[in-house]
């Protein structure tokens, strides 16, 4: 008999019994998300019944659930972490990300993986090219670097050129680096945060959250 482990309580069940167990013990009937029994209780109380969460509860930024600090790390790893490149996503975006960027792992018989030599993440051949251009390419001299080395390289090798010729280079208002028009667009998308409501960029996720709360939250009530 094949047994399957429940990732939320580590108990073992047959395939059919596992489905029944998940629905009865770990499923939120309001939003169809799964949690440990303890986190499910907190989630329903603070997410769906309108109670104000205590200071000991933390909000998951990817699914907007309230979880204890002790369980938050486990929740992030089990629900939102891409095991191939260690980036976090919503569950919907995670599935799309794995399919588009790491499909070779999902379908190993039909595709091959390629490692990025600058950050050691794995990608399909096509995805690796997109990744290199968006994360590691110097738009001025077309050389590749790790993200940290790229910042140092631009500052030491191109900053003077940027200041001498502003006709074709554009500064990032957040980190003061200079780029071509196309390079600036790639840089903003990969390094900063876009508000989907007004199409403005913000330096950090925290800045974006504050902006959304003050400018757009009322539109959703």
C-alpha cells in the first residue's frame, strides 16, 4: 500500500484518505487555502471573521494570511518558495514561474537544465538568456557580472561616462545608477516595485505598500 504524508501535520494516509483528511482538517472553507490546524484557526479568525490580529501574529505578504512567527518560515517554504532558485511567489505565480523558468526539472526527459554561473540558479536554455539579460548584464559594455559586482562595475567603470553624456542615459531615481532607456526599464522591473494601479515605481515593497494604502486601498472597499 502506498502512503502519502500530509505536509501540514506529518501524518500518513492513502492517496484517497489524504484528500479527505486535507479537506476536513486543513482547508479554509472561505478561500480554499490549506494550513496547519493551529494556523487555520488563526487564519479564519483574523482573515475572515474580522478580528484584529495580536502582535504575535505576522502577515504573509504572498497570501495575506496571519500566521504565528514560529510557523511563518515553514509556511513560506512550503507554500511560496521556489526550491530551484530560492525566490518567493504567490502560489499562482509560483506555479507559472516553475513552468516557465525551470521546466527542465519538471520534464527532465525532454529538456536540459543550465546553471547561471553568476548566481547558481537553474534555468532552461531560453529562460537562462532572459535571466542573464535582466539580472547580470551591464547595458553599457555588454559584459556579465554577479548582481553585487555589476553595481560595483557600473559605478567604477561607467559612472563618469554617464555624467558626461546625459543625452542617451537615464538615472534611476532610487539607486542613482545610469542606464539606457531600455536598460532603465529592465532595471526598474527587476530591482524595484511597480504599482499596478497607477504604473508608478517605488524603491521597496514597503514603500509600495504604504503608497497603496494611502492612494488605492479605498478603491477596493
